[in-house]
């Protein structure tokens, strides 16, 4: 029973570190963007529009747009995972004192995060212009 208390103490100790909150902020940002994009995407679903369950009036998407948005979703997921991986590399290099590698990891992480944000914002702009 003592191990449960120790696990909770270690969890609370982790919550006091800035690295934990930075990782949670990254996860929250990417989850929030994915939620916003998926909310718009469900408005364009043909079955939901047919059943009058859609929350908005959007034009019907062609196959090209559907394929483009599906590929964008995949690239958004991949760049999000790459961002989190580079952040983890940054933390590991920082702990070991490898400052050059840490700088390189944070640079690549920033570039991947920028690309993920660009993909999500582009999808949001597309959907906001496509739906009334």
C-alpha cells in the first residue's frame, strides 16, 4: 500500500516541473486545434447534412478536397508527434549538458510546431470560408 503513496508523491513532484507543464501545453494546443478542425469537418459530412444533424450549412466537398484534407490531417498528426519528440530530445540533451544538441532539437521542434500550426490554421481558414 505504501507504493501507491509514493507514486502519488512522484506524480506531484512531476507537476512542479516546468517541463511537464510545457509538454501538457503542447498537447493541449494540438488537441484543441484538432478539435476545432474536426468540428468544422463534421459540418461538411454528407450523411450528417442529409440527416439534418450538421451544425452549419456547408457546400459539398469534391473528392479532391476530401483527399487533400485527409492528407493534411495525417501531416498534422505527424508534425505534432515530431514536435513532441523533439521537445523530449531537447529535455534529455539539456539534462546531460549537451547544449549544442539541445539547441538543434529546440530549433527542429520549433520548425515542426510551426508547420503543424500552419496546417491546422490553413484547414480552419479553408473551412471557415467554405461554410456559411
